[in-house]
C-alpha cells in the first residue's frame, strides 16, 4: 500500500488549501514544500474579498490593511478613481498569509514537511512516487502539483516542458519600509482616517504596469509585463522609483528585492494526467488582466478536494477528470475573458489610453472597471456590459481599439 492517500507538492495558497480540505475529509495527506515558513514570496499582497469569502477561517490576524479600491494612472496622465467608500479587499504580506494557511492545513490533520525539495515525480497504474533531493522516495495513491510556475510535478509527468516567454509575465518587486504616516499620505483615501487604496501606473513599463500596494508601514512596489516584450524592466522601474521617492519625499529602507514569473496565458492544456492534478499557478490559474492568482489557487484547491475523496473511496483515478470539468465550469470562461481583456488593453499605449480615457470620462465604464478590479462580478458579465456601453455610446473609440 502507498504511504499516503494524497501527496501535495507546494505549500502556497493552493497547496495548503488543498491539504486542509482533503484532511478535513479524513484522508491521509502529506504536504511537502522546499521552503521553511514563513518564506518570502514575491507578491504585491493584494486580494479581493473573493479569497476571504471562500476560506473557512478568519484571516484577520494577518491582514495589515483593508483596501478601498484602486487609483489607476493612464500613460497620458488621466487618473481613473476606482475607489469607493467601502472596502473590497485585503492587503497583507505573503509570508504571514501563506504561513497561516499552512498551519490551518496542519491543524486539520495534514502532515506538513518543510524544507523538502521534490526533484522528480513518477506515476504508474497503482500509485505515484515523488523523489526528494535527499533521495527519499515517498508513495501515495494520488498527487497534486501545487508547486507554482516552475512546477517539477508538471515537468516530470509530461504536463508541459516549461512556460515560454509568450505565456508568462515577468515581475520585479521590492518591499519598501516608509512608515505609517507616509503610507497613509501616499495611498490615503478621503472615506476613512487611515484608509488606503492601491495605486496602478500604466505607461512607465510597456505591456504591463507598476504597482504600489500599501501595507501597515511598508509599500510593496513592483513592475510586471509580458515576458516576450520585456525590455529593461528593472531599469524602467528604478527610474520610476527615483521620481516616486522625490515626489513623495521619502527615503525608504528596502527590505526585500525579488523577481519572479507569473502565468499570463491562462490555464494549461491538461490539468489532469493519470493520478495527478495540477492546481494554482502550476495549472496557469492566474487572471492575466490583473495578475491575481491567489483566488484561483484557493478555488481550484477547493474544487479538487471532494474529487480526490471520491477517487480514493472508489479506487478509481478516472474520477480525477471531474476536476477539469469543475474548474472550467467555475472560472474557465472567466479566465479566457480576462485574457482577451488583457490582450486588448496591452496591445498598445494607444489602447491603454483609450480604455482609461473612456473610464475617466464615462461614469458607467468607470463603474464597470471598478467592479472588475474589486472582483465584484465575473469578468464575463462585466466585459459584456463594457462592450455594449462602448458600442452604443463610444463606437468610434471602440473601433479604434481593434485597428
Ligand atoms: C511579483 C508578483 C506579484 C503578485 N501579486 C499578486 C497579488 O497581489 N494578488 C494575487 O492574487 N496574486 C498575485 N500574484 C500571483 C500569486 O502570487 C500566485 O498566483 C499565487 O502565489 C499562486 O499560488 P500557488 O499556491 O499556486 O503557488 P505559489 O504561491 O508559488 O506556491 C508554490 C509553493 O511550492 C513550493 N515549491 C516549488 N517547487 C517545489 C519543489 N520542487 N519541491 C517542494 N516545494 C516546491 C514553493 O516553495 C512554494 O511555497 C503575484 C505574483 C508575482 C510574481
């Protein structure tokens, strides 16, 4: 008999959520992560309330601030105010958040081993086997690859070879300690004392954007753009950062300076092979328009758990194919719409300016953009409303987006 019902490789939001939900179903589950937590994860640390709404425990202890929305700067200088007097998201440090999720998995009964680097995965008709860098071989009935964009599970088992430059975005990220007063001065909103919003700057980095996400006394600042089009992203970010420091009269202490890739082209072709499922970034579950991936990592884990329970109970790996149906039904079309929205926006600086100008001038389009950013409705519904509004009220501008 294999050692475990399920092995999960990767203890990010996707893997930890899967471990918790599977352990809650009384399965024998092992989670392996090469890092020791809390670990640094390059991330802006912003989550719409879609995440807290699907988790089965409070995350308040790790939330540094709540977000009142976003201020969006267009290349030509328009400022689209996508803030409102209500909070719709959390701002936190990923080290804290991911550690909480990992401990919640342990609390539910999952066995968690940190500092274990998986270097290979194999599967046959009866079991899966993972091999660690120490040469240890561990067996289970089923395997989940939740090991991010460089997934060893996916590569070992033939899901894909690697993420090509056209399918990924490249990001750099710094955590800048500026103090609470500066955070509130730079990112403050008029609705509440100490209330803040996230800032997004289009223009300084072609085919992408720069972000400023406020935490308690830290600003998470970074830049991301399509990898295939990336040219000197670090240099462009540094130039922007020099202006930013001067404009806001700050001299921050840089706590971390990291870089990472994130899937851009949506879900991979196959998310199930044999006895193995991919979830989270390993499966490409990231909204290309915003780079928001935590919510889909968590959602895909929640979809996977009951399917694994059924596969174990029936000793039938074919049941895993229900996972593909499950995620496609839950967010498959939304991912595609988010990709087409991103492709249209990032096609050219002209398109970015046109779309943001429309949002700036037309309150209805501004509201649609607000809802999209705040995760208040599906991309599919919102894009339909946006196209209708543009075609009826701004047909010439709408047409220009496709030329
Ligand atoms: C700069 C940047 C900013 C971002 N900002 C946001 C944001 O503000 N909001 C948002 O929603 N999303 C954001 N994202 C995307 C988000 O970080 C990911 O979508 C999310 O982390 C995916 O979760 P995951 O659990 O699938 O993978 P990850 O969080 O990447 O976790 C994978 C885990 O697997 C482990 N692992 C990897 N390989 C192995 C191995 N061989 N053996 C053992 N363990 C292994 C790693 O140590 C890691 O802990 C951002 C991404 C980047 C790069």
